[in-house]
């Protein structure tokens, strides 16, 4: 049986390639209608109803301080599972386009430079070198702070269950 320790789903935000460990990815869906929720942070676009589950959706471009862009037919939502104070919750990440699943051997990963004094870049676990590209490897558990996860946790639940 093949082990997926080094496999990452890669995607683009602008011209940069990012990767999420494949075991953190539940599914990839095309853009769908997002219902806005009042008083959420600007990077939280709202929620979607995915087969009866209400899932919060955040735009990684906005979360990472990049310029917002109009969604098109290549824009996707990567559904991941994150741990919150009340247990695992599904969360959607809007990305420009999904690329491919790549094998990134540990020997090809370097630690990211540490420029942030307050740990804001902790979500970047490494820089993967594959062919002539650098892939920014993300830890989905650290994209959001614990407080942000808990506030999103309230927006994520199965329909009909309080």
C-alpha cells in the first residue's frame, strides 16, 4: 500500500504555487453560490451548502493580503478539515486554480525564512523544491488562529443539527 506522506495538492494564487498535504484535502469543488454571513472577517466569503453540510468558505488571496480577483471557471474551493475547540470542522479555501498532486520528498523541503516577529507566518511549513519551481507548503491547521477557527466553527454544522 502506498503511503502519501510526501504528496501535496498544489494550487495557484496569482503566480505563486502553494501546496496542501493531500491527506488534509477532503475534496475539490468548482465555485458555487456562497451565502454571505454578516460581520465575518473580509476573507470569509460566507458559507456553502455542500450536500446538507454548511461549510464556511474563505478566500486565501484575501487572507494572505493579496489583491482580490473576480472568480472564473478555473476558480475552485478546496474542502479541508481543520481542528477547532469543538472538534473537526470542514472549511472551504477559495484558490485561483488547482494544479496537480506532486510528490515533494523531505530532502527537497527547506524551512521558510522567519521574517515575522509575532508568528503570523507559522502557516508556512516549508518551501518545496520540485523541478524548477518553489512550492509554498501550507499547514491548514495554522492558516487560522484558534480564535478564528472557533468563530468559524459556529458557521459550520450539519443542517438540522444545532
